[in-house]
C-alpha cells in the first residue's frame, strides 16, 4: 500500500542558517539512503519556500491566482515522500524517521488504490497504480 508523507515545518532549508541547513540536508541524505535500501521508497522531493507558490482557484468558470498559500499556521509544507508500507502502522514507523518530523510534523495519508481511481488514471493516460 502506498502512503504520502507530507512534511511540515516552521522553516524550510532556505530559511535556515547555512550550518543548520547543511546538517538537515545530511540527515535527509542518510534517511533517503536507508529507505531506498529497505525497499519502502517510491519517490520524494522538497518544495521551495511558500513565497514561490501560486494558489489557483476556479469560481464560476473564472480562474484566479494568488501568491503563496496564505494560511493561519506557522508550519509550511516543505516536501514529501511517497512510501510503500504494509499498513498504516508501518507507514507511521517509517514517517517517524523522516528528519522533518523531528522539527515539525509529518502527515501520513494513504494513496487511493481503488478500482474507480485506477480506471480514471488509466483513462487519462497515467499509469494505473
């Protein structure tokens, strides 16, 4: 079963001191190597700071955009891992090792793998999960 691990923190690497960012990056290098070896790794990436984001909304057929995600929380989405795990308990154990969990939080969410979703993805030209 696949899970999306959304990493949230008060600061992303661009907002850290050079020393802290380098240490944080090294922690991720080690974690990513370990998760690849264990066979749980599917994919990952980090996100650039929120000020580089654009939020898109469509209302009554009209597209509107705003800079950044303006939310009432200090934490910001900084990256993600897609992992393969037997169940939620195993996914939680893996997510607890993500360095971002030590400074912020990691939301673990199952990725849909039901027949209607696979059919829609296949019809759109994407590979079915």
